[in-house]
C-alpha cells in the first residue's frame, strides 16, 4: 500500500499554489494522485479546484460513508472522498491539522508542513480577497503547530512558487522512492 502525503499549514502559506504547480509537472506520472476535496464552498469562490456542494449535500455524502476523511474549518465543511484515495498510488492530500492523526491511522502518512513568515501570510490572504481584515487576523492568530508523533517535513514557502514547487516535488519523489524500496523489502 502506498503512502499519503498530506499538506498542512496556515492559510496563505501557498499550499494550493504549490499543489497546482507540482500537479502540472507530474501530470501523466501514474505514481501520483492528487485528491480533489469536496467543500461546502461555491465553485467560483477562487482557490483550488474542488467539488462544490451544499451543506445538505455534504451531510448526505457523509451519512452514506463516502468520505475517508472529513473536517470543519472556517465555517466550511471539507472532505476527501474514498475514491480520491486509491491504495496503489501515492496520494497527495490537503487537509486540516485536526485530522492528521486520523489520516495516519488509515494509511502511512508523511506530512508536509507548508509555512511562511506571518507578514507573507497576511499579504497573501489580503490578495486572495475572500476575507475581511478581522477574519485574516483571526486566521493568523490560530495555533499553527502540528500534532506530535507524525512524520513531518517542513517547506518554507517564502520565495517563488517555482522554488516552493521544487521543494515539494523533492518530498514527493522521496516518498515515492521509499514506497518502492519498501515493496522490494517485503
């Protein structure tokens, strides 16, 4: 069974930008699958390409057991559908810190903590234009540490998207290689 690589970190760290860049670079590489999230956010709200659903639709999917992981944050509901986590691929997921231990209990997990200095985070959130200054301040005040006991690699994403993508791709390639090495040892 392959590994999950979970991106986590504060809002504005650039997780979606890095994911989009690396996803384009490895398009066609059968080792990788980038899980699309289901979110109770309109499709045209900006940010990542996601499956947009209403709260009622999310609840129905949840009650049917369609999500392998789900959580709530910032007034929205998020989920990773079971079919977005194929066992034979290295699956890249973007999740909340609150579900990392749950994810690690399901499958071997490497966490990529994407971060940037607070000033950079604040500026990125302002440019995104989805939140008021009060909401941005609230996001920046939240505790940004990750739970202990996990396999964590940190990417400081404070330069260009291209440089951050190089760092993320190196982590993904190393994770894929470790899966191949482990398969040969078994």
